[in-house]
C-alpha cells in the first residue's frame, strides 16, 4: 500500500514539485495551499503516514498547524525558508521529526522522509518491484517462488534503488546510502554491484544508466 | 581636584589678596597721618618753646645769659629739647652732639623760621625740629618716633587678625554654598553615566531656575533627542533585518522550485504531463525571479535618487493613461475601470506617477470581483482610486507599503506579485513630496488618495 503524505505549502510551484517527486517514488501526496484548509480537512481524513509543513503560510502557519496534527499522531517534517537557529529549535522542540531548509535537494527530502517513516511505523516488510518480492527483514529476494541469492551489498543496493524507484541516484549518493558515509571506496564499486544486480535479477532494462548522473530503477 | 575645592581655593586667594591690598593701603594712610601729626606736634613744640624763651628773656629785661636759658629750660623739665649757641651747647639732656644737630640737612616747615630733619641714632629714628630764639640760640626739639612704630605695628597686627578672622569663615561658607549649588551637577553626571550605559529613558531633575536647572533642562532635551534617535535607528535596523529576511525568503522560494524541477527533470522518470508541468513551473518561477530583481533594482535606484526632474503633469492625462494600461487585465477579470478627468495639474515625473497610479489601479482590480467598477477621479488637486472590492483589514493598513508585505500572500503570489509594488509606489510618492492615504473597510472596498502638497 502506498504512503499517504500531507503537504501544506503555500507556494504552488513547490507544492507541485514535491507532489511530482512523491508520486514518482510511489507515494500518494495530498496538497493544501494554506494551514487553515489543511487543519479543516483533518477531522474527516487523517490517514496520513507523514506531513510536510511549510512554516510561513497564510491564515495558519506551520507551527500552529502542527498543534492540530499532533493529536492524530502523524509524524511531521517542517519545510521552510526560515533558516535561523531559533526557528529550527522551535520546530524541533515542538516535537517535529525533522526540519528541512529551503532550498533543498529533492533526494535529501526523500531520504529524510524515508528515515522518518521507518522510525515511526512498521515499514512494509516486503517491497514489490519489477516482479520481484524483496523481504527486508529476511534479506531475501524472490521472483515468483524462486529465491535469487544476493550478496549483502547487492541486496542493500537493490533496496535503495527500489525505495527510490523512478528516481536517478548518483554513484556518490549510492555509495553513501549503501556503503555508508565513511566508506572510502571508488564509484567503480557501485558500477560492479549494479552489473551483478542486472545479471542476477535480469533487470538489464529496468536498471537504467542515466548519463552524467547515475542509476535509476524504472518500473 | 574637585570643582568645589577649586572654586573655594580661588575665592580664598582672591579675598585674601584683595583684603591684603586694602589693608596695606589703609595701613599706609594711617602711618602717613600719624607721622604728619607727629611732625606738626614737633613744629608746634619748637615754636612754643622758642616763644616761651623769648617771653622769658623779655621779662628779664636785660640781655639774657646762657645760664638763664639753661635754668629756664631745666625748670620746664624738658628732656627732649636742646639749646645751642654758636656751636656750644647751652642745654642738652640728649645723647646728640651739637655738631650732629647743626650740620644736618634740614627742610623748612611752612611756619617761617622753623625747620626739621630726620636722623637715626642708636637704631632709633628721631624727628628733630629746629628754630632760632632770641636771635642767637638754636633750639632743637627731639621727637622719638619709636612709639609711633609700635603703634603702627599694633595696627598692622590687628588688621591681619581681622583679615584672617573674616576670610576663613567666609571661605568655609563659600565652600558649603558651592557644594550645595554643584550638587545637581553630580546628579547630572550620574544621569549621563546611566544614559551612556544604555538607560536612554533616564531624565535629570530640573529643580532650580538657575543655570544648573537650565543645564538639567538642556540635558533632558539632549537625552530626549538621543532617545528618539536611538529608537529611530533601532527601528530602521529592525526594518532592514526584516527586509533582508523577507528578501531572502522571496528569493529562496522560486530558487527552490527552479532547482527542484531541474533536478527532478534530470533524475526522475516523469510522465509527459509532469515533464510539461515542470518546465512550465521553471519558466514562471524564473519570470518571478526576474520581476523581483527588476523591482529591487528599481527600488534601489529610487532610493539613491536625490531629486527628480519635475514638469507639469495633468492629472486627467495621468488617469487616462493608467486606465488604458490597466484595461486589458481588468477586462480579463470582468472589472470596469472608469476615469473622470478633471483639470488639475501637479509638478512631477509623468512616467513615475503613471507607475504609481497603475500599481494602485492594479491592486484595486485584483481586490475587485467580477462586475465591479474601479473609479479614478480627482478632487481638490488630489487623485483618488476607489474600488468596492474585498478591502484591507485595519491592522494591516499601516504595513502595506512595507517591502514584501502582502495582505493575502497566496493570492498575491499566484498573481505574480513580489510584495514590492506599493513599496515602490510609496517611494515614488515620497520623492514627489506627496502622500498616499488609504481608507478601507473589509468587504466594502478601499479608497486610496494620492495627496499632493
């Protein structure tokens, strides 16, 4: 089941940008252009997995809206152009999960969202992508009923690609997401593992090399 | 050294000097009078004695002998008289020799025949008067001025005592008085320190009506000016900070969108529809940045411009030009713009005033709903733009000319505003020494008056 994300952002362009990226990552964004509208919709529909709130919004600002969202237990990430320390502290102390300052990178937003989602609820234990069944806790990949043996790093790489399906990720980002930020390897390592994945899983067409960026798992 | 000590010491010195000088003068006058008196007495005595001798001699009848003179003078018991004939002493009880007396340089008295001279004998200053009696005798009277000196010393001593006796209490009194009258200074100095430390609302007590009171009042005037200035500076500083924060927000929002869409286009596999939307957003957001930059440039340019070239501008022509410019946008919204040109003219820059008017009409059109009318008219040389649209809440009115201030943010953004239009208009109006007045009621509309002085 796809994640439902509440987006409260007064700037139409940015709201649409986030929506577009979340849809590409297989989530279901619900966009509001002011705090008031978002707050009013909550009692009727609050099945959200996460809320992205802009701080400076007309009618009701992000901090005020957060007070309305809290009772429903929806984790919140603030999204704002206010990058002064006082606002950050207010945001984080009020119980928000994260605080992202504009301008942000889309991948950064997605990774942070994913962290918050995995912290806050039962991640789906199983990912379904390109006819594969990826069992996260068991570290197993199945096509139909047949298991495909993968090395640990290959498995982690597949999980990252699957979680950010349809989005190209640079080799550097893949290195830090899979091998960790302290890994001092070369980007060649990524290419080698991608090659293994393509071969073992038969995903030569689905794992696309995006020139000058990196790799994208297309579905 | 403290001012009160300084003043007291100077005063003491001046009083002492003045008193000493006047005492000296008085003492000198005294001395001169005493000496003159002694002098006159000496003259009188020598004349009296010679007269007495002549009387005595004539009573004797026959020629007077030296011994008769001796006995007469002795009978008078006069120890200070000397009688000499032809250089031989006839009668002399003193230590003075006839030679000394006869050879001394003498000066005449006003009385005929009488003379006097001064001499010092054994450390004593003597005044000696002289005359001739019975033709052959030289009579000398000796006056010892030692007593005189003693008297003068006593006078000097008394005067000095009085001098100090008066000066010391006077100076002490002065010290107390000076200290009391300088007390406001001390308070003032503490006040000044407090103000320097940041307590700009401190004021000094303005008790007395004299110079210190005046100083305190002047001090307060200064403190008030400083307080006002500081407040103005703080406010302008806050405004600047606000401006910078707002500006960076206005800058960041479109930038976030542009870079976000660009990244998305590069990295994400998008549907054709989404790709189109992304490109469209990049275009509109870049246009927004462009508009923002242009308006900022214009605001800066207007800020640095000192004066404008003014010409005669017809309000009617201004109105018609603004109506023409704003008509297309208004028609799209179904709003009518009417102009009622009068005959007024003002001194100004046509293009800049046209910008102002267009901005006002534009705002009015945005606030109006379909079928409503925006009226342009003039009255008493002022220009009015009136609409019957949504109005502006009273609390927002004073802020609407601030840069980046938007009454309805999302609406303004969607219609492409950066929140600089009215700030620009206000700046232009300021350069024309004119004024923008807003009257508004929520739900009933807004009337803006461009008031020319």
